[in-house]
C-alpha cells in the first residue's frame, strides 16, 4: 500500500498538469469575430441612432437609423497555400444589437496564417435567392428586376440637405447592375477584407472595426444631395460604394 500511494499521487499531479496544458495550448481553436462600429473614432451603437450628430466628408450633417450588413467566407490562408474556409455567414444587425459577434462552427488548427480574410456580402457562387431562409425572412433579398440575390448592406438615416430640410437617405449596397441594355449586366461589388498575418495559439477573438464615415469619403466624396435614394439600380453609385468600402474595415486586436 505504501508503494502504491506515491504512484497514485504522481498520477493525479500528472493528470492535472495535462489538463492545464490543454487549456493553455490547444491544437484546434475556435474563433470568434466581434464587430464594432465607429465614426472616425467615436464609438457608434444603436444607442446613437436617430439623432443628427455626424458630419460626412462632404459637410452634410446626418443621422443613422439602420445599419445591417453581411459578411461571409471567413478564410484562413497559410504561406504554403493551404486555405481553410469556415462555414457560415453573418448578418450583422447594429439596429437591433444582434449578431455583433459571430463564432463559426468550424475550428481551425493553431499556427501562423499569412492572411485572414472575410467577404463583405456574398460572392457570386453564394449570391442566389432562396438559398437562405433566414435572410429571406429578414427581407434581405434583392428584387428579381435587379438580378436577385441579396443585399450586402443597408445603411439608412436622415441628413440636412441644401435646403436645410431633414431628408431621408438609403445607402444600400448590392451587386452592381446595369439595367439600360436589352439584358441585365453586372459588375462584382463584393470584396474581401484582408486582416493580415495572424498567429493562432488558442481560442481567439478578432475585434473588427467598421468606420462608417469611410463609406462617404474615400476615394469618392459622397454628396447626399445627389446620391441619397434609389441607389440600388444606380450602377455607378454601386461601383462607388465598392470603391469606398475598401477602407472601411480594420482589425483592432486578436485576443487569445
């Protein structure tokens, strides 16, 4: 009995040590993406909605009353060419304070990834009506007369126009469609956001920032007096949104 006791104690210590190591160093990690919003550095939540308090690059004062956008195809890419695309998509709904955090069901191996990417909107392989009952229920569809598929973003509010009148705007991003010809023609306006190189050692939380002000300023200074409504069938406006979106998202931190 005396001989067995040290062995038993050693086994318990070893087991506890292994358990601690597993907590600190996993081989497969869960990843979470938190989406935070600001206006040139000032935090924006739905508590800030419905009040004219922001000024865009064109000098127009405006409010936000709705902000929803879609992200998909979260991708981890290694320097050797290995690519891991996580299942799922997320409709970030700032208006209702919903889906501001997204944890895909797929885990990833730990290690260094040369790129971490996600898609704003859906790429063409995914952007088809009827595929997503939850998005259909959220009235996220694009009308068939504009090619169908789904919205990428709905940003709405009011602004003070040139007549000092409070006027509504609807900055809705979709796949650019030209309706002037005999048949519809399209230009891709989804885009990938590259978060750069990341080393994953444990379960990780990505803090993603959207600077809403960027939608209105770079490289196209947005004039809400000219471009405020009926933007979905406006091919040139959709291309401008695509261009301005390149600088909207950034990675603040990866917490592990």
